[in-house]
C-alpha cells in the first residue's frame, strides 16, 4: 500500500448515520434543537449517500468535507425552511446505495438525493429517483450514460468522454502517435478507452493495445509489463480517484518513468487528494480535467483555503462536485420555495454559475454539466506537487451526448 494521507485511513469517527447540525455555529444549532414550533414537515431533508468506507472512501471524504464547508458558509435556511442533510455510508457497494436511497425516500421523505461515488451506485439508485420523482444530484460518478438512466438525475461532477477527448486532442497536437490505453474495468473506464481511441484515430494516431484492471484491488504489474514491451509513445490511463498513488508507485518501480514512454491521463489519476504524496514520478504528467486545486481564480483560491482550514486536507475534483451540487440544490430549493419533485428538478435545469472550477452550466436538455476541460501538467511549486493548468477546451458538453 502507498502511504495514504491520514484522513484517507482514519475511520475511527465513522458512524453509519450522520447529520451536519453539529458543524453549524453554536447559536444556530441551539435554535434548531430548541425550537418546538419547527414542525417536522417543514424541515427539508436531503439524503446524501457516499462511499465513506470501502475501496474508494477518499471520494466520500472529499465530498463530505465540501458539504460541511457549504453548510458552515451558507447556513441551513433556504426559502425560510430548515435544511437537514442526512449523510449515509454505502461502503462503496451499489446494493447498499440502492437500499439507502429507498429508505431515504420512503422513511425520511427526502426532497432530493445526492452523492453517488461510483457509476454502479448511481445506476442502481436511478429507478428509485424515477419512480418517486425525486431529483438526484450525482456529485461524483462520471460515466456518460448515467444522466440517461433517469429523467430526475442532474450531474455536477464531469463525464469521462469530456476528460478523454481533452487529453487525446492535446496528445495529437504534441507528436504522440502510437498509444496504449489502461483503464479501470467498468463504466467510466469503457468511456475513457472508447473516447480516447476515437479521438486519437480521428487525429491520425493509433491505439495499439487496450488494457484493463479490476475496479477492486487492482494489480498494475501485468499491464505495465506489456506496456514496457510494446514501447508506445505514450500510455493513457484512467483510474478512479484514490488509485493514482498506487499506480504511480508501480510505474516508477518498473522503471517506466525512465523508459521514454510518456504518461498521459485523465485528472482522476493525478488526483489532488493524493498528488502531494506521489513524488517525482508524477512530475511532468499531462492530464485533462475540469478541476485543479491550483486553478488561479479568486473564487478557487478562497475555496481551497477555506476547505483546507476546515478539513485539513486538499480538496480534489470530488470536493468540487459536492460543493457545486450543494449550490444547485440550494438555488433550486429557493426557486421552488421548498417544493420537491418536478418543480425542484425544473429549477436545477439551466443553472449557470461560477464554481471553483470555473464557469458551470447545467444543460437544460441533458441535465449534464458543461464546463472547461483544462490541460494540466504536474509541477512542483513551493515544495508541493500541483496540476498546473496551461490550456483549455472551453465550455465542453459531454461528447457522449452528441451522437
Ligand atoms: C467514477 C468516475 C469514480 C471517476 C471515480 O472515482 C472517478 C465512476 C471514485 O463513475 O465510478 O474518479
């Protein structure tokens, strides 16, 4: 195991069910608890389901940190009503996600569902959103087809076709012709592999081998041995957030960082949560993604500083998906005056706003996110590694929706 940052390992404070009342200012907290006039029916409950334990728990921790920050800064009153977040851990298990979604809709009567760390969890819960007409904000999962699984799904993360096309465009312009792809063997990996290959071919390049590693407990050694033998100009990689450090370690152990084979990736691999600990092997890796903690806007600088002050770790793209999801929910609840269902969904569609990542549009037709896809290079600044943005494809729609 690579050295994980302490927050990724420490599950000692984990409880299955949490609410975030405790992070509010003490006065607000006391008012909430002490107000018997607050009828139960007036509280707006939002059900958040995240992988807080299990193989991809770092993404849940990232999103949870963003929700805490949102509540600390925006309070828990919307449209004159009290918002209560119910946060539950699905252990990165899709059957559990689905069961929790069902319980939240039926028992807790939530106005919206949110979170969804991996594609199988989002897909498993989609029928519940549809049947109950409950808007479902996908803050993490990124397979293109997710938004088509239910008309009640709205996405604030990104899509793999966006990221894969972004880096393929850069590769083609930078003399990379012969490539090998290596992806996690499930939905977002299939998207990454397909859209990277299509764009490479369109630009006169080649993909000579397509390699896949299991989602759970991957061993990268056999794939890396093949890459070494093939000697492509570049290896393109997609792995879910949280696996990048283990991959980089094996890449370096096999001497691939000194082999002349370039490493290019989606930004999931040079994930800001793990990047600082990856070491020199990550230096110079070019990736494409919608968010870097090094994004230079004033809004992002404040976001990163506030996030780190509260959570003691660096926010990554998962945190921003969570933050923007809260923004979409709060604005929509204001517009619907606290109503759920179709009124709430309608108020989510077409939202256009500045995010720590840059400008974001929730496309009213597709309910998917439109944003800039940045090209970034890992560099050391002030002793730490960062994804330094140097180019962008502006206002990119999901290429998966254009066919
Ligand atoms: C997914 C996509 C998950 C990209 C990820 O990390 C990620 C997914 C947990 O759709 O399952 O970086």
